[in-house]
C-alpha cells in the first residue's frame, strides 16, 4: 500500500511513540486537509501536535474499539502486537506500517533489511560502515533509532534494521534481506515460539536476495518454515572463518585484524555483511578491508574504564541470554561479576544459568522482574554468589563489594529495560553514573 492510496480513507495511527509520530507526519504531509486519529492505550494527553495540527488520541478501550471498527487503514507502530485482541477485532481495516508505506514509495536507493534475535544492530551498522568505506552513499535507519522516513534521501544504499515486530507484517519487497541469528525472544508480543520464528522469516520471504545464518535456517526448517533460495553463511559453502581468515567456500577472501570483530559472536556479523555485499554485486575483499576501521556500537561491550583495579563494561543493549553469554565469553578470563535482569518476557533463562554454572562466573547481581526469576534459578542451582538488587545503584554497590581487584563488572542484562528505565541508553547512563564514570 502506497501513501497516495490513503487519500480519503479513514486512517488510524496506533501508537504515539517515535514511529507513530513519524507515520502521522508522513500522512499529514501527503494529505494536509485529511483528518486522521491516533489510538494509544497508555496514559497521556487527548491530543498531539503534528506539524501544527492538533490530532485527537483515543485512549479508552471503548473509543479504541470504535475507531478500529470505523477505520479503513490502521498504521500500526511496532510496539503494538499484531496479535493484540483489539486488532483482531478491527474487522475490515487493512493493517500496515510506516516501513511498508515508505518502501512502497521508495524508488531511488537499494534497500538492505537486517533482522535477527541478536547481531542485527551490529550487522546493520557494520554494513553501513562498509558501504561508506567503499565510496557509496549509505545510511542506516529503522529499529536502530531513526524512522525510515527521516533518513537521508540522496543515498545509493539504505540499511534498515528490522525488529521481529516490524518483520511480522512486512509486505513490500527489499533488495536484500539478512537474518543474523534466531533464538526464542519476544514471546509476549508474538504469543508463541512458532509465531516468532514465522514472523522473523517473513522479512526474508519478501526479499529479492536472502542471506541467512546456517543454524537459523536449520531452526526454521525444524519448525517447518522454508526459505527457498536462501544463501547460508557461517557454513562451509558460504562465508565463514578459519582462524582469522575469511573464506567463501574453499576460496580465501582475506584476513581480518580488527580485534573487536574477531570476537566469536562478531564473526557471524562479518559473514552476514559479506553475504549482503556479495548480493549487492560489490567486492567482498574490499568490504573486508573496510571493516578494519569499525569500532562497534555504543552500549555493546563498551569498556568504560577501570576504577580500583576493576574494569566496568557497559553492554546495556543486551536483551537476550545469548547476547549476555557472548559478552561473558569476552571477559570471562577475569573474575567476572554480571549484572542481569530487567523486564520479564517469560523467556527461557536456562542457557544463561547453565553458562554461569559451567564457567563458574564469580558473581551475579540480579535486577528487576526478570532478575528475580534469574536469582531464583541461580539459587535453585546451588549458586551462592547471587544477589538481588532493587535499583541500579544497589546493583553496582553489590557488584563492587563482590568483585576483587583485577576483575570486571559487566552490565549485560539479557532483558529489555522498560519498567525500570525509558530505554537501554538510560539504563547504561544509570550504570555509568553508579560506577563513577559520569554525573
């Protein structure tokens, strides 16, 4: 569906966050005289200003049901579950998204969409870094923090980070789709593991070229989800590492010297990006060389520095057990204290508990609702050096007390931030302040 198809239609924008407001601005610019409505279940004002226009916000269940019943089109924000009971009762309304509307009208740049349970932010920014390093004009947009309608127009390539929420009703076509990894996640939104995997795969089903991590494809296949024509990486026939050397099948591509990208969990991101580069018809060897200057994302294994002989590491962007495990792998040679926990989506923390037990992690400080569950699982496993904190200040104080000189304190929550913090950046700031690196 294109923006011009919204003319004279009854349009509802569900969500008043960053993406909802971006969708409203897109609609207001296209059809300045046309009325539309916000709906939002959260508390807040009854109207919002959009480009000088006052737009009403329906907030009660009765008003939302009425608005949905009368709507021709619902532009859904990613945070609103596609399986929301009220959305299921929306009747004749067509449900779309800002990403779909934008892609339907976008003609100039080639578009690469990147998704995955972990690795999608690093892969997206690394691909953007590589494309710019190859002399191309590129921008990275989407779930990473900039709505797709607010990026640079004069580009050759656009790299779009796509969450599972955005992938679920992705209905347009991108030039290249990349799947970096696949683990259980966001089951509160998707309602089942099968739905989560199917929704992730939906992005690649609408991609002209499909690049996917080998074990992710095996996971999809085990759930009877096929992605015909997908090119595998982290597999002998595709891009893969042998030591520090990168190969495509038996053919050497080059050697990587970037220490950050040579971390075990980042090697897959390197291969994913090379797969996308190849699908775009660009030189993989030159792309590998361009990676040498990549320095990583803020709040992804970011070393704040040492105090009293203890290293503090901000990995606040971590929202899964697998990403926390990857971070612990990097710093596990030191006596390591992990700060974990946040919003509880009822995911399986078994792999995290197993890792802490098997690797004899020095201590774990647990925070937030999921932290309470992690704490209980650790204690049930007989792990004594587990502690429960109520605030980030308490968590850091406990971690300092538990960590000996020469050790490391790692904030890698394995959970979203909401409920305690506005976002992972605010969580990281609280950690840095409590550790004495800011404020």
